[in-house]
C-alpha cells in the first residue's frame, strides 16, 4: 500500500489538486463521504480534496459543489446500473464530472472498510483522479486492475423511460422511481 501511494505521489507531483466527492444515493439526498472517512484519506493521499463536509446533501448542493471527479457508491449490480441512469438525467448535466465523463461507480467495500480491498480502492481512486496514469499502466501491463470505467451517454439514452424499464425488467432490474 505504501509503495503504491509513494509511486503515485511521485508521478503526480506538481499537478493541481482536484475537487472530489464520494456520494451514496439515499432517496432524494446523497450521503457524502468526506475526509473523515477512509475514502477521504485515500483521496487526499492521492492529491485530491473533498470540498463538502456535510453528511447529507441534496441534488442542488451536489451541483453547487460541482466536483471535478465524482465517485458514486454502490452495493450491488442493480444499484450500479441505477447510478448510471441517475447521472444521465438532465438535472446533473451541468456537473463538470458528468460533462467530462468523470463519474465513477465505486463498490462500497472498496472505500468504506476496505481491509483486503484497500489496494483496489486506492487504484480505483487513483485511476479516477488521473486517467492518464491508468492508460499508461494499461498499455504497459495490457491490463489495469484498478481502472474504473466512466460511463458516457449512449444510444440507450434516446429510448423512452418506459422502453428502458421494459428492457431492464427482462434482465430483472427495476429503475429508481
């Protein structure tokens, strides 16, 4: 872990700090994980900063913080897909992280109590903060275990919500209401 941090810190020396938020959808609000959590320490060790200190924030607050990078916590594959749909909605389109395709779903066990997943969590945060480092590592190793894939708008966005719900129901997934 220390070697991974040291290597990354050496590679990012002199780069500007980025505003990073780690949030978990909770109905009409988000739980915000700031620098008082393990994931906040990971972000700060990797050169980012956490602009929000509140535990719960609404959509408006998230939009006003306008983070450069946004990690969204999920617990299972269904939530992972729901998060992707959520951040494709118009109300989030002004976020820098959405415009720049820097919204990354992150598994809960990689950022809350990572234990044996600590190194994976660090790599996911690193690769989200510094996609260029992930690409270099991917070219060098032909794989990059920590790489998180941002999501982008696709053709699926242009079908109706009813059509999406039907398609997703075929594979057993229910959309947020």
